[in-house]
C-alpha cells in the first residue's frame, strides 16, 4: 500500500501558480523527504491547501507525471515514482512572467511565421534531417514600450501540430509550454555582437553587446524546438540561487 501523504505545500510566490505547486511537490521528492511510493494528496485536497482551481492543480500534477516524478495509479491515486529522485526537474524561463515580476507591462508582437523545409543550417540547429518540415517564428516581447527580447524559433512540425496563425496572438514559447510535453532541455548562454536584423528590432546599434540564450527541447529522442532569444546587453541579467549539496 502507498505511504500516507506527508506533504506540506509551501508556494514560493514566483511565476504561475501551477509551476509553484509543481515546485512545492518536486522539491521534497528530489530531496528524498517524499520517498517512492508516497501518496500525493488528491487534487481536491490540494485545491483546498493552495486555494487554487482544479485545472491549476491538474496542470501541476500532469507536469510532474511527464517529468517522471509521480505516477497515477488506478484506485490508488498519485504516488511518487520509483526512480523519481534520479530525475532532474527543468524550469523553462517564461519571459512574460519575468517581465511582470519585475514590475513591467508585458506585450507581445509577432514579426513573421513561415513553414519550410529544413536547410542544412536549420537541420544542424534542430538536430534533425535536411528537408524536415519546420515552422519558423520571429516575435518580439516588450516590457512597456521597449523590446525586451527578440525570439527566433524553429518548431518541428513532425512533432508539433499547430496552425502558424495561432501565433498572431499567443507567444510560441507559452503555447509550447502549455501544450507540448518534453523530457529534456539544453540551454546555451553567450555574449554576442548584435546582428543588423536583431539590432534593428532591439533598437540598438549593430555590433552592440547582446545577451543570447539558445534553447533546445526534446521529447525522448524527438526534437521539439530550437529558440534563439536575444536581449540588449543592458536589459537582462540571469540570476541563479542555490545551496551546496548536503554531504
């Protein structure tokens, strides 16, 4: 029989509620204080504990299940997975949440979206075959009236079924997070001289300092998307806070 729940949900106040709930459950799992076989409180109980809607709680649990941290068992409910402590939990940075948390007003503007076959350069970025069906989206993320981030994104259409026109109103990063499961991510951070196209979109001079985050995601071995996220050098900083592992 699964162990009785021993979970005290402590939300950290950072980002969307479903991500806060996910982190509150994931942390004790990864630390080993919620061992394999422990039953997670029901969605109804978590709604009461967090004061959130059922859809919010359901999204958090679904994300944990996709990460391999919990398993849903018929008649038993949701329990901590057998090898959960060996699974990393990735946080995908949400630009809209970041801007709002900093007190800014977030708005989104699409620049272009095109469907095409992967060129050799595209295939190398996506780690897929030349000629694979891709969707390219270029869009702008604003903080107030200033372009905070230029997003250049390739999406594998063989893995993601979506109408390009959807991104006229919805940022691709947000839609992908909400709708497409993934199991692995890779981030690369670099300081580059702004290309002419990017400089124009950011409103800076060509060659000026530019912070670039490149991100790839996969679902098992299938590439999902590649994104190049460019920021003016003086408009963004990456902060990480962590503790040394216990010995």
